[in-house]
């Protein structure tokens, strides 16, 4: 058994910028207890984690030193061994509150008797605000609370486990939760509500580590106190450590090895009281104090200086290759005397040149040998605010060890690593183990038009006389709402008699109930009128009048909320809908097109689900007479009578492919999906399949709701809504969402290419794109962004009055491969290499930068004026990939991710969806079953093909 040390060094920085965001915490005071807030002002548009003010510079620094926390700094450490039950005993304690008596028995069970006659809950606290236990619970993470009995009017609960006043409750079935609160008040308690009667009931409270309940057992513990006269310090290193913690961080640290009976000191301590300093020719300071005590060229931690591994260029300390303690300090007033003064109170910990071993005391060895492990579960902790690392060698119980090994290697053997890729991953053979790899790929989506659209709706031509109201959307579509007062009610009317004669095609909408159509009325020379929609048309030179309109065409006057995409193009064939762009291809300077990049707001979230796709983001509410209570597992209990149709919003529809909705019970208690425009689905008890036919950007208000119809009365009706990927229902389960936030200060851009991409999406489109590789811990940049470019004349490339201009790009110009071609996308023009010798609008990447032309523009000032707000994303052949390290907190969150057994869904919250590639451990049985199913389908297809061939040969013979 070994106990190893580590140390925590507090650091922080605030920098001055023009954009400032203020964050804080607001409280409503309901009692006189003190409250603590953490005010924070930081640069940028996003809140940073709270930290104390340190002079707008990283700390520690001489002006803002930081205490170094060391386990055992009070000269001892207590190691605790606990059995499965983590709720301590209050043996034979008896308490009466509001008429209810709670008595804890010698084994830790609690007998409850009486009626709550008070105006509040009767509460018996098993654990109250124990800071040490809170740290131990948070270290475990996932806990399971159980032991209550159903139907006893008693609740076993843990309140404020997350620091947000949330509570988990065991009403007889047990519940799993993740404990994260290490600073705020909390309790684990037995609760009897007011007026409830409990008749001599005995409860066996149980709190164990893990996601499932263990059999109840009394609380048991042992302890071992270790002498640590120097504390148990440690220094974080990238390699060469003697201990690696659960986050993957390596440490060189002091160590207590009970098997060998040794204390191994690897870390030394130096203070600098009245220390003499020397200044070298480079302006660095060093001291001969403790010369050769520490390992040469090694890291240190200091209360007044940053470590050399932080990347800072000043205010750093390290041991140089001569064995001296050296520091870099920059200040206009620095002198040797000044350095001695500011470092007088400093403390430094460094890695000793040679470890020092000393014998443990006979008393410590004897106490260690007296320790026994509990069967079958033991938990080992230290009673420290900063917990040192622990390593335990133990003898497992033979029968359980064998059974566990068999289960792990047959039911969920981690032997098969599979890979899934795409924008939305649906894996049906996953185990519940950690990920083996995760990559997130960029994209760049942009609407491009051909210039075929001739119709541009104008706000002044919208009409409201017939009960309908229209709104023109940014993409040129028109959303019409209201109830028509007559057949042929109009929402838009425009005279188009000025259009030249010729053949056209008009399209958009339909004449079904609650929809509208785009129609042209043509008054011919002989006064006949033609009413035309979704067809080829002809404008003649002698037409008397032509009018286009958006109109309601059904005799059934129903309320509508409909978006129509009106299209008018030249020719006798219908062209796909596109917005109006000045009768020319776009993007162009007059009609730019936005480039949508995943994570363009500075971050994106990778979301790992189980089978359930409805995230628990909804809260209890009362709506039209129905009280909806959200349970801990995400189910909803409904009570009351619906005074009108009652809708309880569960979720905006997640971005998923084909899905199946279930959980409804009847026509009066149903689960409904609606895209709030023109399509809806309703599950009344049998479930319903929702095909992949929705445009999430077009129907951004798509939602899933519980609907209880007017007049329906419900009493404790538990509703379990379920949305899963696929065309058939899966069993209900709570949402198992695991979020992972990826910082993307420049977005995650990508450029579509025909070949040579580093990512291929599910449609077969290749992309050259930026990439985050979590397994390697790297962000790989492949795409360059250029905003507001300034062009100059570079040679004579005039064509038909237009000129080709050049914008130098340092990333290309500084390479030796300037002539290599590239590719890109821009908000103001399309990429084309024909722009070099044609009078057209477009750009090209080569010869050190961007070459661009605007049709018919030959004046440089006019050219730059048109492109002053342009954005270009581009890459070029042979671009050197730039790799940077991902943040440690992102890697820590990644290492905590796991797939769910047997179904895992993964997507991102970005628009557009980022690409994903996940390597995971497949569940052996699910994997084999899946392969057999694929093989069976292949055999059926082969047999069918053979049979068809035989039949065709027989027919040919006949």
C-alpha cells in the first residue's frame, strides 16, 4: 500500500481589452444566513471561471503571491478505509420533530414512528454539511442512494448534491446521482411530509459508490494516521513522474510505501529569507543557496513565481543546468536588493537531485498491518482538503473475482474497437466503456445561387385585407399566418407587366387546406384571363396585364401557418428554389451569402446520449389546469383537469435522422411533435415513426410536447416520453446526456473539395477542415481565414474593362511553394480559376495570395469598396498543418466520456453540424448479433439475385 503526494498551485490572469463582460451571482435573501458571491470582470464576450484579482497578470507573482497547498501540511495524514455503506453512524441517537420520532439503531438503520403535526417536513439528518465527506463523495462522483421502503410516507433524499439546491429522492426504488458540491451546504436525510403518519417503520439508509444499488450493510470504517512532518508535496510534470492521477496528470512526489516500510522524499523545500542573489549578463537572477540540491534543468513550484513550463517569458523560476535556482524577472526598478526584498517571503518546492529514504516508525508499520479489507467492497480515502494519491495492492475474493472476469469477458468484453463517423452517430452495439478516440471536423456551409430566380418579394406588396398576414424571410420565402376570410384570400399582390416577353416557369406552394400557392394571372389581348400556378407560362408582348400573388386557394377556410417558396425562372422547366440574387450567380458583392461555420460563436458542444434523445431541460409547471411535476428520472407526473388543451414543452426537436416517438397513452394523453408550420405527428399509445424530412433551419421551432386535451382529468399520471433513433420503438430510459464543450475561438471551418480531404461526410463529400483530435489532445488547423482584405494592382490583367487584383497572404507568401493552387469560399464571390482571363466575378488562390475580379470593375478604389466586408476561408496544396494543445479541462471532460450500453447517439449543437469520428469499444454480444444480422441479409440478397438470374434464363430459354 502506498500513499503519494501532490500539490495545488493557484494561478490566474486578467488582461485588459476593450470588450468587457461582467458576471456574478444574484441572491434572494430568505433568511439571515451569510451569502458568498464571486464577482468577476474579464476581457472578451464570454465569462471566464472566477479567480481573484492578480494585477491583470498571471500569478503567482511577487506582487500577487499564491499559497502552495500541500497534503499533510499539518504534519499528519489520516487514511480511512470504509465498507460499501458511506453513511456514518449516529448510534442510538434519538430525535423527535413535529411529532415524528427518529431513532438510529446500533447497525445504522433508523426506526420512524408518529404523525407530522407541524407546518413543515419532519427531517432527520444522516449527514449535514460534512466538508470532508463532501470532498470524498465528489472524488467518487457517481453515488447510489437506496434503502427506503415504498408506501411508507418516508423519503430518503440527498439535497444540494450539485450546489444548485437540487435534490435526489429514493421513494423505494433507489436512485443514482453525481455528487459535485464541495463548498455549499448539503444533507442526506429522512423526510416525513406534514400530516403524514409513519407507523413504526425501520429504514436501512444506504449510500454506495457506483451506478447500481449494493445490498444494505452497516457502516464500517478503519483509519491509519501517518506522520508527515514536511507534508507530502508533489510537482506536476509532463513525463517521468512516479505517480499518475485519475486525470492522467503525472507527478514527481513524496511517497509512503508501507510494504517496504519507507518514506521516500523526492521533493525539497527552499525559502529565501535573507538570500543573496546574483545577476548574470542576460539579466537573469540566480542564487547559490541549496546549490546542487535539486535536479538540474528541472521544474519547480514557487509561491512568488510561475513555473518554466507555463510558457511565460517573465516572472518564472526553475533549476538551471548548473544546479542553481534561477528566476526571470522583468521590472523597471529591479536590482539585486529589490529581488532579495520581493523574494524574502517566497517558498519553493523542487525535485531533489537524489531521493532520500527513511524508515517508517514501528507504530505506523503495526497500524498498517492491522488494516483489513471489507468483503466485498472497500473504499479508501484520505481525510485531507487536498487529497493525496493512493495506491492499494489487495487480494480479491476468489469467487467474485472469477465471476467478474467471466462477465467482463463474455457479456461486455472490451476486445472489439469499432469506428463510427458522420454528423449524427447512432451506434447500436456499444459497451458502457470509455471512448477510444474522438475527432471533431469543421465545415463551411453556404447558400449558392445560379441567378435563375427572377422574383423578389417586396414588403410593400404584402396584403392584410383577407385575414392573412405575411412576413418575408431572409431567404426570400414568405411565412403567412392567420385565418382566411374567403376563398382566394390574398397575402401578396404585385404587377409584373414590365417583365419581358418569353417563356417562364412559375412554382411554389399548393392549393390544399391551410396552404397557399404562388400564382400568376395574365390578362391577354382578347381580355381572357389565365390563372396559372406550378406550370410553364408565356409572357406575350401584347398582354394587357400580368399580376403575381400568393393566395389561399381552398374552399375550406382553415387557420394557416405556412411558409411558401415562390419561384419564377426563365424557360419551360422548373428550377429549384433559390433566393433572388440580382439575376446573377451568388455570392456576389451585391448579394453576399453568409458562410456558416460550426462553433462560430466561440465554442460547440459534443453531446453523447444513450438511446433517449429528449434531454431533461424541462421544469415542473402548471399549464391550463394541469400540474406537471418533473421526476428525477425525466418522467413527468400529471395531476389536474385540463381547462383547455394543455401543452407541456419537453424539448425542441433534436437534430437527428429518422426517429421514433413513444410514451403517449391515449387520444387525450398524448405525445405530439410539430414543426409549427405545416406538419405534425402524435403518439396516442402505439408510438409513431417520424421520417427524416425536416429542414431544422427552416423549421427551427420544431418541438416535442405532452398534450392533455380539454376536459381530461388525470391523477398521478406518470408519462414517460421517449424519442429514439430508428424506425421502431426502444424501451424507455432516462436521458444519459454527457456534454463536452470544445473551445473554438475561430470557429471550426472547412472547405468542400473533390479530393484530398481529411474528412468525408455521410453524403460522400470530402472536406479540408480544421480538426480537434481528443485522443492526441491536439487542435489541427488547415484552413486560413481572411477578413476585410485590401487588394492592390499586381500586373496588368485587364479583360473587357475589368481588372484582376491581388491580396497578399503571409501564410502563403512566406512559403517556397507560392505557385501551388488552393481552394476556398467567400461571402462575396465564388472560387474559380477562370477568373484569371475572363470578365467575371470570382477569386483564385495561388502565387502568394488571393487573386480576385469583379465583373466590369476596373477601378481599384471601387473594387476595395465593394469587398470591404468580405470574408475568405481558404487553404492551398501543401499547407503546413498547425497543431496546438487542447485545454486540459477539455481533455479531462473527454476522458470522462463513455458510450452507453447498448445504444449511443452522438451529435453536436452547432449549425451546421460538425463532422464526428468516434472509436469505441463494442459490446461483444451486440457486435456478434449485428454481424450475424448483416450476414443473413447478405445471404438473402445473394439468394434472391441467383433466383432472379435462374428465372430470367428460363424465360429467355422459353
